[in-house]
């Protein structure tokens, strides 16, 4: 297995590719950082490590417990044979990949097997918490729909509706749904509480993603002209108190597409000016206890 090179302004080091690199060649670019890896030990958002690997440029990073991927998986296993399949999403609650395929939500199993877990989902943008029996989807009629399956019982209900809503993502504890909204004046982030259905506009932000603590959302706030992103910084917001914090103020970089590692200590992001995939440690206040 060939090593992957990570380059920082401080040091150069090799990191072995993650365990499933043989299954998805060229996609797994780094193992989850270990305590003994010095370049990452000193990396911050302001002075991050650059990932130098095939597919890293212009990445849409995704973390799993095994490592960092440059993009959500497409064509994984049996999905490659599906005429209507979305990108696979990793569900940490059961350690498995799920995707939409031909109007169903399926679990992607070894041996190219697709196991149906939920019927009647036409949207291809989905997320799953199988342990709770929950799924969310953006449907073709421009609705964000919450679904229950398995031991949780069958059923679905609309959470939000409108052509601007997309990318629904369940919180790690399955209690809330994070939704992006496209607006002419700038993208917004919404959180829907599944207990009472209350939807809260968290304000302007792009590329919002859950922190593993289930109460924090990490996102980018950018300056753009509708054609190009000129600058951007990463922020964190508490979805309950709505307290917001700038994670790092940087010059000469436009930080977008944040993705937080499963242990909550690292954030991968893309510099929109160069396309570089970068990794840095989250400030201590944003690290889950």
C-alpha cells in the first residue's frame, strides 16, 4: 500500500493510507491523525497541513473513522450499476455506507450487495442514522422529508419546503436536522428539531457541517461576486444558544467545505482560491469533551 504525502509549512511526513484504500483506490488520502504525528500535532486552521494526494485538489472532504476522503463516494459497490443513485453517506452510528438508489435508501454491503432499508424515497440527497431508524431526504418536489424505518416504525413528514432548501444532514445524536438554503442574498443554515418540528434560521453560512458533539455546527462565511469566492473564514455556532465564534482569521485564503473528524479534534477544508485540501486542529473550545 503506497503512502500518502502530507506537506505542511513546518515539515514533510508520510502517512499510510487508510484501511479501505484498496476498496476505493485514490479516494482515501489520509489515516485518522495519531498522537505521534508531529506535523499534524502543530497544525492549526491558521497554519494547516496541506494534503498532497490524487483527488485532493478541489476536494469535497468527508471523514470516516478510517480516514479522510476527498469526496463523497459514488459508484461504491452495487451503486455503480444503479441508474438513479446518489452519493453514499457514512453513518457512524452503525459504521456503514448508505445511499439512495432507484427510489429506495440502501445499505452498501460487501460483495456489491445493496440492502434496502427504506422504500419511497425519490430524492438522491439523503442522510441516515440507522441506529435510530431515521433518514432525511431532499425530494424532487423541493421538500425536506424526515423518514422513520425499522424498529422506530414506518412514517414520514415534511420538515421544510421550498426550492432553496437542500443538503439535509442528521445530527450525530439524531435529534436535529441541519439544512442548507440557497438565497440570492447569500446562503443560510437551518436547524430543525425533530421532537417538535421547530425550524430555526441560524443565519448566513455555507458548507455547514455537524461537530460530533451534536450541538455545534461548523461553517464558512464567504465574500463572493456570484462568480468567484474571494475570501472566507471558518466559524462555529451553538445551535441552542446561537453563540457564534470565529475559529481563525486568515488572510490570502478562502476556507470552504469544512468537515470535522469523528473525534472532533480536526477540521478538513478547501481553499477556494487554490483548490488545496487542508487540515488543522480545531480550537480547544470546539473540541468535544
